[in-house]
C-alpha cells in the first residue's frame, strides 16, 4: 500500500477565515478543498505509557528496599543457583496443609525469567523451562546484574491503562518521591506489594497493605537486615501514600476500545514492538468537552440532590457516560465511558446494557410512518388506559403522572397528536400505536438502525424495556440525523507502519437502510422536544441552534438518558448507578444537562445548519388541537411536516364548523 506522508499547504486567510487552500504540485499551486492536519497525540498506548517505568542502576536503589525484596521474595537469593529447594519444599508443605496454593517457591531469578521470556500459565512444561533457564541465567550473570534487572522489571501496580513497572516508578506512583527518599516503612510496603499489587495496593485496601508491610518488616528483622529499634519505629509509621494520579491519557476508555479492535487483527507483541501509528477518529477538543461536561454534571447533581451521596453503599458513586458521533461518517468524536478510569475501567458506552426507556419511543413512530401512510405527526391517538393481552399475559401501560400518583389526572386529555405524544413523552398512546403497528415490525426497525442486543418481541419494548448499550442508541439516532443512511461507527482510520506505509485503512461504510422522509418526520417532531417538550431545558440553558433530541427515563428512575443531534453531530448521555437502583431523577434532570454542556462547547465555533428537507415532504399550517388545516378563526396555528399526499385536505371543524345548508321548516 502507498506510504502515509504529509505535504505542505498554502492558506489564504481573510478576516481570520480560511478562504482558499493550495497544495504545491510540481511548479504549480493546485487548489484543494480538504486537508487533514497532523493529529494530536492521545497517548503512547502501545509503547511507553502502557508500561510506565524508570530504569535505575542497582546502586541507586536504597539498601532497605533491596533487603525488603530479598527478605520477603527470596531470602536465600545470594546462596542458591537459580532454584531454592528449601523454599520449594517449604511451599509444598504449606500448600498441602492449607489444601490450596497459599505460598510460592519461586526465586527472584525464576520470577525474572518468567516475566522476561515465559507466559504466566501454570503448566509443568513452563515450570521445567523456567527452572532450566534460571540455571542458565545464574551461570551467565552475576547476582547484582540479576537483581538490577529484577527491580526494574517487576510489576507493582496499575495507573489507569498503564502498568507500573520497576521500583523507581512505584516510588513515584505510591509516594510522589524519588527512591532515595523512601523511608524503611515505605521500602517494606513496596517490597510487600510485589506478591500481589491488586490485593495489597494501599489504594484499594489499606488494612491489608499495612499487614503486608508489617510482615515484610518482621522478615527483615528475622534476617538481621534491620535493628530491633528500626523495626519498632517503622511499625509506628502510618501509611502515607499519595492520592491516585490522573489517567495516563486524555481518553482512556476510547484507547481501550481502540486496543480491543486492533487485537482482533494484530498480535499484542506486534502492537507493542513494531512502532505502529494508529490514527483514530477522536476529536481531542470534543473529548475534553465531553469529560468536562460529565464531571461537572455529576458533581452538580450530587450537590443539588443530597440523597445521591448519602445512599451510597460500599463506595458506589453516581456514574455517567457520553458518546459523540459524526452521523455522515460514523466517526466516534468523543467517548467517555465513566466517571473515573482509575477507579473503574468498565466502559459503560459499549459494555453497559441498560434499559433506554423513552429513548426508544421514536423508533415506534418511525415504524408507524414506514409501515402505514395513514399515520402522520398530526394523527390523533387515544390516551385512554388500555390492557393488552398476549401469550396468556396482560400488560397495562401507565403514563408518567399515573405512575407517580397511582391514578389518572381528572383533566388528562383523552386524545393527543403523534407530535404531542413524542414531545411530552406520553406512554399510553405510544404503547397503543406499537401494538397497532406490530411489535415484530418494531423489532425489525430497531435492527435496521443497528441495534444488535436481543430485543424480545413484547409490548413493553415500545417503552424501552430491552437492555441496550449507549453505543447502539447513538448509532440508531445517527441514522435519524443522517436521513435514513447508516454509517457504521468507526474508531480507527489508519494503521501506519514504522516506514510510513499504510498497513490498514478503514473505509467509511454507509448504507441506506430506510427512505429519508420518515426519519425527517421524526427529527421534525424531536425538534419540538427541545423547543417545547421534555427537552426544553436545553433551550433554557442557552443552547439555541437547530437540534433534535429525546429524553429517556426508566422504571423506578433507575436510568436517565438523553439522545440529541444537530445535522452533523450526535450525542448520547447516560447517568445512573452501576448497580441498578433508584436514582430518583428523570432524563431531563440528569442526562440532558450533560448533553447540553457538551453540545454548547462542541458547536460554538460552527456555522448553524438546518436539517435537510427531503423532496417528498410538504408543510401545512394546521390547528394543533384538531390536526385540520388552520384558518384565521383557529386560536393557534402550527406549521407541520407531512409526507406528500398525507397532508390534511379539510379545515379544522372545531373552530370552523360546517354551515347548515338545510332549509328551516316554516
């Protein structure tokens, strides 16, 4: 494949606006209309950042730290020739007594060999190879050389997506200080962590870390490497570890997502050793906007609603996630999979399957528009309670007010328009329409829109009872924004080799899945959600450009969603707890502010663009109360969109009653 190389361009700028771009070809300047700038580095994901380490000489390592490591990991290190028969026999007896593997007999040399050359699998062949190679290493290298390699190679913890390797990096990670300034107690803690960084980390379990440190100190006392007075003083020292540092890159959840995709095609060793460059679809400005919006929204919610903090169990915190897509290309522009990557690497955008609630409702109306032309945005739907029987079961949907008060409001309207049902997110007319159109047809529509999670063909599906990922919902809403054309979500654009050759280029995959008219009608109605419906908070917040969107709230207020889009940017936000429990907030209260904060920053320097109107769409002024053509006698009028041929032909009869043409009897 051809090389991936840059080229100089010339810009014409007038009033801080680029008016023309030129590329020099031979002796002439050729005007170009698109140029991709050198991308910003997200992270050295497959190189240094994945394994953070600082190589040091053995003489730079404090003697207390070396003694701590030897005392607890290999007390006879200076005596054996690679294997320690005493340690192996002692571990065998301990494990036999416990009935499980509770102690290991590996020497420092064996651990080094395993980390450098072998896998972590516990097989007889691996142990035999490990023993043989340990003998060879001991014959070829001095004890100092082996110990120096070990203290620089040993794994000592995790900073987000990056592993902490070597004692120098561990000193910076746990104590924010160089090796030379470590106290005896701190040296013992580092030495003790080696056996199990995930178990003995002071960030995860201080009591276990303290017990392990004290055990190491006791071992050092027993091996006469510290004095009794030093031992007593060190025992009194508290754990003084620093706060967990920030993530090692600006988009850790996205980077993990990219890595998982790459590992499907490339072996891990190739990614870490061959100097590949991965060009992604991420927009770093959008990524920072998304992360800032999520952090500030969750903090604001916790301040405003104190129960979100007080009801926490076992340290569980309110969580959130956000994804932004470019609907025309499927490029993932921003992805924040959770509140804090260091605390949880669970990517809620792609791994969390949650009920979308009312976020699913537009798919019901989309199905109706696709299946039967009798349905329009002005169609009247019954809002009276009903019971639906299926598979020897019954189902009775309730409106939002009914769920709260357990009784219908006396003044509740018996009939609403399709537009009003969508704008105000009313359950009963949506559920009734779904049963009329057919639940199986609804399932097919959802699958066309890229939803791959299982969708049970039950009536509650219409109100979002199936569990779906935020990525799937973003993909579905992208098709609405893109006029029925599906662009598969993409995170990687190019994989480039060390010499600049393109090893892999991901092309944009687009497919027309539905005609453009029905998605436009949904979009036109969802604009009303922001202007006068459940999403009007975005306008009150100051977001004024053309946009469409939908709030989502699940049963018992467990999940809060908002999905919204401009013509060229789709964003989906989710807020809730990982362990599904009542949050007590709607999508408008919890998820809409997150979406709005992001969109206001992401679009602030972009020109305002309206949604494209398909050729077969016409507009008519109607009376919103009746759906008939409005006249000057109607108190209000609204410009509604219709598929050509479905627009109303008669005027509103409530405010323009037909004249009685019959002659009166004398």
